[in-house]
C-alpha cells in the first residue's frame, strides 16, 4: 500500500534531497513538530523506505542522527499479481497443447518441494504432507469419505476468477503441482485426476497408487 498524507510528504522530502537530512530540518521543511517528523521517519524506516545514518560530528558530543530515502523501488507500492497470472495463462493457452503444457509447468514447480522425511513416506504420511502443502497454498483441503477411494476435496481456489474462465489451464497447473510434489517426496501415491468444480463449492482430487 503506497504511503499517503503526511508520511508521503516526509518520504518525498527525503527522496528530493541529495544528502541525508536531520529531523529538525525535515520538520522545518514541512512545517510540523519534530516529534511528528520523528514518528513518520521511524515508520518509514520500519517499512524499509528510509534508513538512518549519522552526520559529521562537527564538535563535541554524539554525531547527529540523519535520515535518507532507500534508493530502490517502493516495497509498499501496489502489486498486480493477477495481471501477471492472466498474462501467463494467456501465453499457455496459445501453445499447441495448453493443458499438457500447464500440467508440466505445475509438475515442475511441485518437484521443487523438498522431502521432509529421512525416508520416503508411507501412503498416509504423503497424503498428510499433500494436505499441508495445499492448505499453505490456500486450497482449504480435506480428505473426503468414500468407498475405499482416496479423495481430497478443495474448498477454496486461490486463483478462482482465472479458474472459472480457463479451468483447462489453471486446474491443469494445480494437478501438475500436486503430482510433482508427490514425485519429489517419493510417495507411493500420485494424484490421478482433478475434477474442477465437481460441486459448485468443491473440486475433487483423486489419488491412486503409482
């Protein structure tokens, strides 16, 4: 979130300066109390937008505390990750076999998941690991009851709008990342299929032995 109001004015003064500035000078420049300037400067430092330094001593006593803007892109600036996802999805959709390409891309990411056990996990352990990974990614997974079939229900989709428009791409990526993770863990199971929107509020992943 970009800075607004008084704090943005303090940051602008720092960015416009060609040298570090002290609190009294900043306060005078903006016509505010030094405590007000100090408060906003401390927040800017905490946000990674400004940094403290020290000036020349110029006499006895401690050197004055100075501030300067961090010379990099604003870490609190707006983000457009959905736009990036839309661009990448459109790029995959333009390939000769988009579903296969998407599954491969997801599997490649899944294979980067490190094994957390000294030895390959048993089937039940790997299911628990998969549920934990999917939960961290925002899928709200749960193991579904059934007649012996091993199924995971996904109650949320972190890319819902894209999945509703291009399930052939987005859901294929999800299938691939689950398959790749199970491969990385050397699980005796794999994710055989993923049924997008099997119910209005549920996608279902079917697991099977390799």
